[in-house]
């Protein structure tokens, strides 16, 4: 779990006493899904017949489009996490990619999981290259993710990365 011990009100929706608008919540979910999509192939190369991480990402987009309920997206996240557990010890790359997909889907439930999707995606990329290339791969993936941040949530996410970098394995710049 890479959530802070004390919840940041900026990631709690207005109706629950925080400051996050629904529109910004959706933007965070879309960005998290984009991070997960970027590394999904790393899971699918190991488990081409397992579509649970892909379905979790699809559930994220469906939740944003109001085509599915939060609980269904959360269930899809759980299925992606199960897929990750099943490849543990087989492929750390695939495991990280599946965890990224699961984190993206659970943003529907807790917006602060947006950073989990990004951090696991970075770890998947890092695990996919030789050790001597990992730092360059980390930097490139961070930049790729930052380039896709919506203007409206950019400052929030970048601040969140600074605040939670330590519990996210120091993957953010």
C-alpha cells in the first residue's frame, strides 16, 4: 500500500468533506489509466490470455464515462491485483504492470491511488531493462507521465509525487 497514513483532503471529493471536484477526480483516473496502459504490454507478453489488468483499465474509463459503478471498478482492480499475485516469482515486470492497472481502476474508489498507478508503471519499465539502464528508463517514464498530466491537475499530482516519493520507492523526480 502506497497511500499516506493521513489522507490528503485534496484527494477527497467535496461531497465527502475534501476539496476534490468530480471533474478532477475523473482527470486523475484517466491519467492513472494512461500510465497503466503504457505498460500493459509488459503484462500481456507474459500472460497473453489473462485480460484482468486490461479489464481493470477499461473499468477505469467506464467509471469516468458513468458506464459502470465505482464498486465494479474496484472489483476489476481486485482482479488485476490477483493477476499480479499469480505472476509473482515468474515476472516482476508483469507483476508491476498488473499492479499499475489495479491501482488505476481503484482510483474510482480512492483518488489518491493515482500515484500508485504511476509508480508501479515506472517500476515495470525499470524492471524491463538491464540494471545499467534503469535510471535512464525511470527518468524517461517519469517525463512521459508528466507530459500527459492534465493542466488542471498537474500541480496537485507533482506536489503529491514530492510528498509521497519516499513511500513510492523514490521513483519520482
